C-alpha cells in the first residue's frame, strides 16, 4: 500500500495501478490460476501505457507463476510481488524470470531503525532502556509502535499467523504437537549447535514421538516460512560444509520469547541471535566456523 501511495504521488493514474492482497476479504477466494487470470482481465487497462501490478501474499494462488510471466511478456509493466515463503521464487518461476527479477528480503526493524522510530539518538542515555525493550519485544513495526500492554498480544498473533498459515496449513502438516515442540526447542536453543537427531532425542524424552525424517522436514518448513534461519557449520581446515550440526536463529527476539514463554537468563545467545539477523540484514552470508 505504501508503494501504491508513492506511485500516486509520482503522478501514475490510479487505473494503471493494480493492487491485490490475496489475504484480503476482496481477493481471498482467488486461489487458482484461472480465477487469477479472469480477475486480471477485468482490471488490466486497454492501452499501451505502463501498468504497475502489486501482488501481496501471492503464494496463496496456485499457478501464479505462469500468470506473472505472461503479464511480463504481454504488457508494458512493472510487477512487484510479496510472499512469506522462501521457496516462492524457486523452481519454475526462477527459470522463467532468470535475470529479470530482483529479490529484496524484508526483516523486522534493526535496533538502529527501532531507535529512529522511537525518536532516540544513538548517544542518548535512553539507549540502554531502549535496547532492553527491543530485545524483549523485537522489531516488528506493529509491535514497536503499540502500547506495552498489547505488545505480547500482537506478537502472539504474528507467531500464530506464521506457524498456522505459513507452515501448518500450506504444508499440510498433520502433527502440530511435534512441530510446536520443535519450534520451542529451537527458540530455546538459539545459537547452540543442534541437529535432527538431538532434537528427536529431546522430544522423545518429553513424550513426543517423532523421527529424524519428520524433524528434517519440519526444519525445512520453518526455514521456508522465514521463522528460523540456519547457519551451516564450516570446517575451516577441511574447507567444506559439515552436513550434521548447525545453528538456528529466530527472525525476531520477541517471537522467541513468545515461543519459549519466558525470558531466560542466557543473554549471550539472545545477543548472538540479534547480531546474526543484523548481519543478514546488511547482506552477509553467515556460517559457523569449526577448527579441529
């Protein structure tokens, strides 16, 4: 919506801006390629002027890739698509659009952005208290600007949306109990070297029966849903990636506290999580080094 407002301010006529949010009431029933095509036939202008198409949460539409590629070929257009699945631009669409798209990862506010929103200078005495708030509640914009009394409620809603919509429903996960147990384990062990076997053993000790295959599947889903990132372990001497251990980091410290249900005393791991996500935000690829 902000980009649509920007285009309007730049003088682009409103009927040459098509904005579709597939989670909205208006477009929620458009879930197939054919319905998508039919709606666009109604909305696309019949002239040669450039049209701007903004598709939000496009992964809700099956077969959207062919429609987007068809628009690119047939119309004078700029196409902006957003989604909450890391595999959205993999496979067919990546092949079709090879060299013709730019991917822009979006993260919660950095601490610097958090201070800017709060109107706090970096050399202010308020920075320490601001960091405590940032570390506790994270950097999702809706949480940052909310009153403290409702921050946890908003975080809970964001967490449920990611887990229920982006992981459970879309992937057809049947064992919600195992998935939530894995999320709690990873959130409680950010910055620790873990592997699927270790997770299986921990869950079995808690009475949750699962397998290494299932855990690996769920770990992939949690990465695809942008809830966790995996830093692979690299053998510095052997100059190769190790297949087993890795560190998992959660996208937001507020979500971590929501998942774990408490703020534990392991300050260094929480700090490492914030630093890791900040490095990703700055464009780095981060691995975990191992020597001997």
